[in-house]
C-alpha cells in the first residue's frame, strides 16, 4: 500500500478554476464559452472533449444530452466529456450530495416520529415515498425512501432531524466546497427546481464517487426493491396494526422497464427529473473488473427513458475505450484528502501537463495534518508515513465492486 501511494505522489497540478457565471434557474440553450477548469483545462471548454486515436472506438452519434461525462471510478480519469462544467438544474441527482452530507450523521436503526412540521415546505408535485405524520420510521427506512422512490418527504424528514432545511442546505453547500464541486449551489436539499439551484455533470460525478466510499450509500443506491412501513390502522376492537408496502427503485438501468433492460453490471446511483432540469442521471457500473461512472443531464430527445438509453451507450463506449483512450481530465479529490497527500506546505512538486492539461493528484482516505517546527525530522517522517498509509487504505476501499455493491432484488 505504501509503495502504491508513493507512486501516486508523483502527480500533476490541477489548473486553476475559472470564474463561473452566476447561477440561473433556466439555463441558456448553449453552454457558456467560459466554464470552470477544475479537473483539467479541456473540461472547461464547450462541446465534446475526447482523444480519439487508433484503436479508440468512436463515440455514439445519437447523443443529445446537454452535458455528460464518462469517468473511471477508481483512477478518476475522465475518458470523455461534453460540456462537463455547464451549470444546470440537477433535479433529484442532487440527492447524492444530500446523502453524502447527511447519511453519516444518524445510525440506521435510530427511530424518528414524524411531526407535521417535518413535511412542510415541499414543492408541488414532489415525488413521495408515502411518509405519514405521527408515524415512526427508522433512519434505514427513510434512506430507502430517498434512494428508491426519490422521496422528497423522506428528504425533508431527514433534514428536520439535521436541524432543518436551512441548516441542511448550508451543510450541503459546505460539503460541495470540500469536494471541490465548484459548479454547485444548493437551495433545496431534495433537488426540486429552485431559483439559483445548479450543479454540473462533473460535480454530480464527484458526489457519486464520494458517496460510494460509504457502505450504507452503496447499499441504498444498489437496492432494487424494498418493503416500506405503511400507516397504522385500528380494527373494530381498537387493536393497532401496521402493514407495509413494496417500493421499487426508479433507476431504470437498475430495475428495468417495459422498454428497457437492466444494464449488465449496474450498481446505482441516482436519477432525477423536473421541469427545468429535464431528465438527469448518474450511474456506476462494473465490467471485467473496471468500474465506470457516467452522468447524463437533460437529453434534448424526449423519448421515454432516453436519459437511460444515452447513459447505457456511454457505458458501452467507456468499457470499450478504457485502457485505450487518453483521458481529457480527472475527478479531483476532496480538499482535505488532496492536502493530506501533498509533499509539504512549501513544496511545488506538482507538474503540469498530461492529457488535456488534466490533474491526477493522489486521493487519500483521511486527512492527516503534519506538524511543523519544534518536533524534529523524525516526526515529519512519521507524518509522511501516515499519509502514505492513508492513501493506500483509500486505494483498497476504492476496489469496487465490493460484495455489498451487488444489485439487490429485495431488501426488508
């Protein structure tokens, strides 16, 4: 692990991000000429970015999405992208950031009785899992409602447990900044259309990659169907009973549909659809030991399940191109992980270059703060070893798919 981490420490320097335009509710019909360059200069350019060469398959010709990205989940290499940093309404794919932010705060077996105020403020026409006031649910139940049914009611209950919607929005924006997701501005934690609420294909992919480091996140996003608690009723004798009903994942590459087959190797992550956002989707899939992340935002073609069809085509291309195509950028690590693997505060060891000016800084699993002054060389060496071990541990954790990432046909 130390050897692997040490090799990764020879990294490229990420180009500075360009100033992003102010978020808007309704994006223009064309991407801005200047977008963020986080992850590589080419990712900040409008249009399709890919390095086609001998042996590299051509991209599908019938892609209509405003923005998309194909990335290797483990290395972080961006294999191809189209308007990767275009700030667009995210719809319920924003729930990945919500989960990555809030999920670690509550144990899955914690119970919560829903108050009337917990369900206040949901947008008209919100997707719901069917939570009832004055009923008690476990945190596990609520997360199943978030991931499978994209339930805004479950999001609002969990937000209430987290101190309320404003606090949750603040937490999400802070976590987005920590992940270096600079295109994202959160207004509503459930992804419902709101003035100024935007993200990008690049940022959504960062959220998925971060969330998939968490065991519970992997479990929920890969669950196909589950039993969800119903409403308590009383019979004529006054005896209370509470049944349940089945919920199914609305990610159609995971659960399938009458006109769409389950995608081979799919293991999550999250879909969305609103008036302003159109259809959005981020997915993770594995084939022959390689794990890819694909994000697609707002296909212009409005056929049924089009966002999944275009995602499947990009997955197919990515698995054929991986190992052959030169990347056009990289998925950057969180700020804390990035800082933990840097050679020192006064070092300028980064090198520029690489495909498309991309960055491939190493990713560490934990932030390790190194001391400075008064502790001697030995302490500095010890801190360096801890950093390398942390990076090695992260590499092990990233070896997807793990056993609990497999698709689930039932979950109680």
